[in-house]
């Protein structure tokens, strides 16, 4: 296996692209042989959920200021998986106060918690064009724990 593998796709910021982003990542991970973890944690399932949340945010919360979003997937040294979603809206994602009856606003909390549970983390980087990339970094194998 190569020391470093990368794949990316740019999609229109429309609801159907969330499914396309998830499918793209699923196919990429399968092609690279990244499929599971330990203790019942399936890395591929976690990444699909994370990509779904991040792509949904890119579609719903950019208010028409990002006509497309890009999903990047990187496998570094067969050890570290990085997944990023880039859009051209400058505002960073915010954690909204979660009301009991609220149907949305918990995505970033879920993503941060899931990444931490798998031994990884979340960072947000500004792009040169004025947008941002939300990166999730995960160990290929979940920590024993």
C-alpha cells in the first residue's frame, strides 16, 4: 500500500449531494481496504456518519454562498485517516444550544464526540479563498479501551 493516498470530489451544494458524498467516501474506503475497527467500532460507519453531517452542514448552513463543497479523504502511512469537507462560506460551524424540542443543531457535537471516542479530533482551517475546511482526523484502528 502507498505511504499516502488521497481522493477528493467536488459536488454541488444541493441535498442530493449528501448521499453522493457518503457513497464516494464509502467506495474510496472500500478501495483502500479501510473497513473496520475493534470493540464493535466500525471506522467506515463512523466516517460515513461524519461525512453525512459535514456535507449536510455545507449544504444547509452556507446560505447560498457556497455553490459547491469538496470532500477530501486521505490515508497517511496506513495509520491516519483524514476526512475534510470544504465550503466557501467564511463562517465557522457553531455549536447551537440544544433545546429539548430542537430537531437540528447537534451535528457538530455528535461529530466531535464520535471522533474523540475513536481516538481522533476535529479542526477547522480557513481556506485561501475565504472559506473553511472542517477536518476529522482518526487513527485507522480505534484505540483499545
